[in-house]
C-alpha cells in the first residue's frame, strides 16, 4: 500500500503538542497539554459516537479524545514520554527535520496522520557501528524513534544535541518499536475493563494480574495481522491455563481473547538471585569488551534489544566476523489461530527488550572428552518470574573453536505461555570480506545470483561432509555452513531453518546498529523479518558484502520424558529449583581449507 493511499487511523493518547522554534538555535521545550474533556462536538461527535462502547473505559475515552485533538494541531506528533530537558531538546531537533516529519500528513490531501514518539534515548556504544553515525563518537547523540500508525512503519532520527543538528534519519517499513510503558498501561486498562476478558476469566481482573503487556503480538486474520496494527497481549494466569487479551493499540480496542494450556507445573514461586542490572549495564552495555583466546580475538557488547553483538572477530589474525547478533525471538502458539509474542533480548536498563540479561556474560570451555577444543561466550536472558508459566528464558552462546570453526547458538530454556509453542530465533551474521554465496546442488556448488531465502527440509541437498552453503570472497576464501540436523549438540532435534542472504547496506537500519523487532511473531512461512530486506526487488549478489540471516524453528514439548524448550520448578533438598529441557539452534561455520 502506497503512502499516498493511506488514511488517518483513529485512536488516542495524552499528547505533547510540539512547538517548533522559529530560529535555528532557540528551542521551545514541549509541555504537557491537559486532557480535553470527552464531550461530543459538531466535528467530533460522529467519531465518538462510533466508539461509544470503547468510551466506557476511561483510559480509552481519554486516549481517543486526545488523538482527535492532536490531529488538529499544526504538528500532529504524539508524545507521552517522561523526558528530561536533554531528551526534549533531542526531540525538538528531530521534529524540525523535514525527513523525520515526512509521514505526518497525507501527501495529496495534507490530511494529518497519526505519529507517536515511542522513545528518546542516548546513543550507546552498540549503536555506533553504522558509518553515518561516526560523528557521535565525539559528541553526545540521541536516538528518537517515532511510530507511524498509518503506515505501520518506524522513523528513527539520530540527533547531535551539542551542535543542534540531525545526523541521520531512516524509515523502517513494516516495523514497530518496542512498546513504551504508557501504552502497556493502556493495554492493561483495556484488558481488565473489557467484558470479554471478565467473562472468560469468571472474575474482574486487576492491573497486577496482567503480565507481558509490553510485548508485541499478533492474531492472524484479525486487524493486527490484516491491517498491520500495533497489538499487544496482556496475559492472565488461571490455574494451568493462560488467557491472552489481545489488544489493538492502533484502535484502542480488544481484538479477542484466546486460551493456551500451560502444561502441568509445580507453580511455585522461586527465590532467585536478583538481577545485577546496574553492574551489567555499566560493564557490558555501555562499554565494548575484548576477548583474546585460542587464536581468536573479538569485541563484544550487550545491545539494547539484539543480544550480544560480536564484532571485528579474527582467527589467527585473519578477519572472520564483521558482526553477529541475536535480533529477535518469534514465539507463536496454536498454528490454527496464529498468535504469540515477538521477544527482544538485551540490556537490563535503558532497554526495550522484553527478556533482559540475567547477570553478565561469561566464558566456558568447550570440551571433547577431557580435551579443550574451544570456548564459548555465554549470555542468559530471563523474565523475572521464570520458570513459572508465561515467563521466558533464552541463552545466547557464541562458540569459537581452536580449529577456526564458530557457531552462534540460540537456546530457549522455556517455559513460555503454552505447551504448543514454536520458537523462531532470528540471527544475523555478517562475515568479513564475503561477497558470494553458494549452495550444494547434490553434485557441485551452485552460486546464488541474487538475494533470496531457502528452507531446510528433509530432502535438502547436503554434501558428504554435511555442508549446505558456502560463503566466500572473490578469491574463494571464506566458510562453509553446516546446517543443524540434530548432530551439532546433545539432545538437539535440528533447526528446519530459513536462511536468507541480503546485500549489506551499512547506511540503512538493516542490523548494522540495534534493530527493532523486524518480523511478526506468528507467521508460519518465510515471512520472519529478513525478507523485508529482499522484497520486492532482490538485488544482485557479487561484488558487494553480504549478510546471512538464520531463523531456526524449534517446537516445544511438555510430554514427560520428551520435554523440549521447556522448564519447570521442581523440589530439590526441600526447595524449588529450575529444571530445564533446553532447545538449541544454530549452524556451524567451517573454514574453507586453503590450497
């Protein structure tokens, strides 16, 4: 759908009316406008009448009226963030930029469209990988994220608050930022006040009973999926079941309710070690760290929502990995109805991640028998209530071997919001100095001539050495890719992975810096996010650096004796401790021998 064809979408929220300065240096800091009274008028009565059922919820009535008011001001951009003076300055610098505000009105009719600022945050070290952000290494820069409801897109501006200028503006189509607290609170109010939720639960729920309200979701066939609306799912635990209240934040309305079975559980609350948020943030989120061991050297940093980023990795002095990250976890339940969560993993503070870092990263030996054959950089991410139902735990293991192999492993430790879940971790891997991609045809290596994707199936051609792909530079140096069919780790069942190959565009938001959630949670086909960098016109391969995206598919299982992607709390020595049946994924990268 082209932007010129889109229309205003209704909804509402308390707003900041942004007043732009008339000269270059003078900045008018936005101030909070009081909520207008919800009274039908000649120009708004028809709209409000159509929303009469929703207006019975006070928070929704306020939101709808506020947006009606905001669409009438010269600069229709909503912000309900609690900002300090520097953040407000950054926001004002951004909204003065014509590219940043390009989406606020219909191009043909000039009708106002709804846009909302979701975050204003200081740039971290992990954000500075993109070449256009190099000036931010010496000055203070902020990142402003604005969601375009009419287009289901995100506009991201990086601004220099010292020199009062915009460094970069990028628009990410079909992308939704992480949910800010005020919208999560609104979703909870819609959920607990909706008759459908009360009827399904059999009681009137309260705010403290709603979990996961800030995690994006989808319900295939609903407005969330058909109209590409912004949706979340406050979740209520009742015995061995979870009720999902799927809330459309674009329309400020309940889309529907769905039950999932949680499986049998001890359902006991654990006394866990507290998260060392401040220490982790200071040591691993705000500073780049260096590892040198077993012929390997690389940098790493814990990003806001893409897990650990490994960069500038070398083996015996030769460049191997330019960067690698764990972008998203897509978790879907019930393949018949298609709904679930899109999880981000990252820093415990200043982060939009849904499942945050549990303590800091650490290094373990990789052994074959008694022999050490490499090491792994490990980072765990947990919901605070894990392993109780509707809490998640993930692990990222970046494995480096003494023979030059490496593997980026994504592991789910359960337990999640149902026993019929499919986990799809999205991993981004950019090898250093690679421009060509080939697959094994059954007899030889066949080069890909343009960007594309492929699904690993039971009959996929694999070489006698277990290799499926080859990634090289123009001289033929590079790595083979060995798919995971269950042979790469103990108790692994294979990945059935989607592999995508895209041309690197370091000046765009395609993973050079921290990515927003790039795909919906619940698609069962190749639409997992990376395809957006391929379609509708795949670029030619050859000559330009490329990126490999790996999306495994891991089905959970709670059957006794067959548990997988599962966790529970079990009694040990009189106390409850987590018991985990992990599911791990990731291809092995094997160096191509040099002649």
